[in-house]
């Protein structure tokens, strides 16, 4: 029997057992996403009484799955391992696999990976994106030399910290900035994200250094510069492209758009941004930030494309951008975004 059939059989004979398992799993899962966390905040998050929560957490503490300190509750290593294993065991039973299929179909892409939580409220959800990305890359990257192009952004800057050296086993990885970072804070520029990913995986990276204010006329000559051209040639031969999806209003601010550019974005009612392209709700291109590097239109030629975005606040942006995404895109997201996307326009 599969895990799913085992659980269905247990549910038939002892429904209380499954309910208890799911309740305690949810508690462990929430602690893993928000640790260290106090009992009151956790009770509010799970919508249960503090008294009811205390009974459960005392039992989980006795089992060696969590510990308490002045700053709140945290999982032990055993607790963390248990959450990882139970996530897989309960995925089918709780309908995550079905939800992933529905979301893929709704967005018109080949694969969706939905992780627990809501990145808007639980910042550790983004760490779980990074760990899942690590697994995914481990399964798709070829052995030998492999090139990975990465965009910037606060989501990917945090995701980068969760990659691990096991990715480099039998591989020579080179991380590349998908686009030249201009006007963004240094810590979230593609160059910085690449450097962090290379550091975590004990790999190499190449940087793309560009002047702050590039006029469109300067583009042609810049792209022929030897140092820039050598990196661009590698970018266009990437095995994998990893990118985030931005909310248009936040990205317009972050990209330091001029008053005129901001007006075009606002009047065009842009809701999403990726690779410097701003799209409205129907997926129509509203404005394009001139930038050296990959564009959305280039992604169709890339073997693997992975988009990462989560939180309810990103639901509209994800839907908008995916109207332009190549079909072979894989999206790593969370329950916060996915449930809102499917609720807004559920599949019949």
C-alpha cells in the first residue's frame, strides 16, 4: 500500500488518530517557520486556545521534538527531521499534490511546488523555498560543468542562504547574474545573490559590473565590451535560470524609475515585474526597463526555468507574469499565494 492508502485506512478505523496527527504536525510546522515563537503568538496563528496549545506542546516537548527558552519555542534536530518526513507522508493525503496539479493547469506551466505557510507572515517560508530549490537543482542539474543564471531581489537573496555544498558533488557549478544590477541596493543585486549561492555551494560565480546610468545609446557599445560579452555568452548558454516575480509598485520603486517611467507603469496598471518587464493583470507588457542580460523572451530557449515567489501579496503578480512565462517553467510557491490564486478563479 502507498502512504496515502495507509493513511486512508487509518482514518477509516481511527479518524481521531489522523486528526491528532495533523494537529500536532501543524504545530511543529508553524514553529519551524516562525521559531523561536511564543505560545500566545503561535496560538493566534493556529487559531486555537493557549490552553489547548500548551497541552499539545508539553507532549511534543516530552517526545524530544521541541524545546522552550525565554525567546520562545524552537524545534530540536529530531523535530526538524520529523517535519521534513511528515511533509512528504501527508502531502498526498492533505491534497497538496492535487493542489499543485490544479495550480499548474491554472497558470499554464509544467510544474508547481507548493510549500506550507504564507511568506507574508512567516519569513522562514522563504528559507523552505531555498531548501526545496536545493533538492530540485540536485535532481535536474547535469554532472560536470553546469551554468545557473540568477536574478536579484530580496526573495532570492534569502533563498541563496539555504543552498548547500552537496549540490557541487560531481559538478562544477558557475553562478551567473541573469541581468546587470542597476539602481538596486547592493545586497539584493543579482551579482550579490550569485556570490552568496557560489559561497554556499562552494562553487564559482561571475559578476556583471555596469555603470549606474546607462543611456540606450550606450547599450550597443557596452555589450561588445570584452568583460561584459564573456559573461553574456555564458548567460545565454545557462542550464538553469532561477528568477523571482516582483509586485510592480515595489519594483518600480526599487528600480528607481523616473517620474515619466513611473507614470507609464501606473497608468498602464502594471501588477507584476520580472527581468525588468512590467505587466498588467492580463499579462500585457506595460513598460520595459532597458537592461543588459536575459529578457523574458529568452527563457523559452533555456532548458530549465525556475520561478520563486510566495505570500498572498504576490498572488496577483504571479498570475499576471505567468501569462508570459514559457510552459516549461517550474514555480516554487506557498499556500498563501496558491490558495488565493485558485480561490480567485478556481478551475471548474
